[in-house]
C-alpha cells in the first residue's frame, strides 16, 4: 500500500464527508493505493456514525478506531500508527484546515528525496493572535532545545512519515508536538519541511487553546529533553547534583568547625557550632544531596517505561 492517511478527530461530524471526498479525489487522480484511518477521540456528536457510513460505502479504504472517552491527540496518533499499513503515512487534522492537495508532494519528498519525516509549515495562518503568538514562541523554544533548526512549525498536524519512523517511535501523553524530536532521538535524522496551505476553519471552533497549549507544550518539552538526555541514566543527573550538594555542605561544615577551633585555640570568644546558621544550611545541603543521590540510584533500578502508559479503552474498531 502506498499511503495511510491518519485523521484524529473530536466532534468534527460536519467536516468528515467533505474531507474524505477531497482525499479520494487526490488519491484517485494520482493512482495511489491507500487507506484512511479515522480515530474518533471520544466525540460526543455524530462523528462515529459518519465514519461507520463511510466505512460501509468504502469498506476497502476506510478504517475507524473509536475511543470510549477523550484521551487526546497523542493517544489517537499512537493507535493510528499501530494500525497503519502504508509505506508512507500522512497525518492531518479533521477540521479542513489541512489541504489533501499537499499529499502527492509530501509522498514524493519521502519516496524520492529520501526524507524520513516531512513536516508542514503553515507560513500564512488564519488563526487569531491568541493562537499564533504562543505558537511562534513555542516553536522557537522547540528549535533551540531539539536542535532541529530547519523546522518552523513543530505542531503542524500535516506531516508525512516513512513507515519505519512511526513503527519505531512511541507517542504518548501530549508528545505529538514533538514527533520530529522523537524521530531524531530514534535515529531518523533526515527531517524536512514543506510550506503548506492553511485554510480558515469552515465548521465549529478550534479544540486547542493558544496560551494553554504553549505552557503545556513547554512542560512537555522539558520532560522530553530530560528523558532523552538522562532517561536511560538518571544517576548522571541526580547523582551528580546530589554529590555536588553533599560535597558543598560537607565543606561548609568543616569550615564552621575549623572556625570554632581557631577561636578556641587563640582564646577568642566563640559560639557553639549549633548557634551558627551556616551549620544548618550546610546540614540541609548534605541531606538534600543524599536524597538526590538516592533518587538517582532508585531511578536506575526502576524502568521508566510504565507497562500501561499506552493502554487505552477502545470501544470499537472497524
């Protein structure tokens, strides 16, 4: 199969028929063998009924996954990636803001230019400032932390992947924003970008808040950076920090004790060690340092891969 199109969605019943018809026109015009996988992320409207109707009309093309409740975009992509069979996998949003006309060129960049991943860049956007300003700040931070300097829009829903990429990365929590970073950490370093057309939303309203998305994305970026840097060896972080704090505290205790002995030896007035605030600061530093060292040691013993991290309640698969 040439292409798998994965479409995560939440309450998009108005958009789905038009989006699917648009995808079919593009696929048929270029002769692609394909499948379209709709992942219904706990919609409360009639989105699933629309998907079932489309699957009945196109049983060899349409596939559907229905979550019992709303989990988020990353779980939807994770389950879609598991089911995908195409040599090239395209992800796009269901709100008609991503254009299926971009699919042929994205496919060509993967198959002919040899990219592992191609991310869309909505250079001209029709979003309000409350969404575009946080997006620019978020992308600038993501470029610096990830080291992927050529991407302007990490969070664009329109992306193309070589099949091997999506089968070798794990998307969980809200890590869909950082799939290029995950791919890079997995060894897929040829990551490209394509300017794509961004259309104004035709139905409903956006499901993602601007500033909320920025702050959540910032916290996720810190988590991903820490896991990619110290996830395998947490002792390298906690052990080093704990050792430094313990050593500094220990040196401070020695200085306080030597100072007292100096005053005693020279018959000068002196205070008890326990009367010095520096003694308690040094003691606290030693205790915290010991705790951090133990945290690093325990982190080495405990696997960071929770066995049920990507276990979701799927009601139905068609």
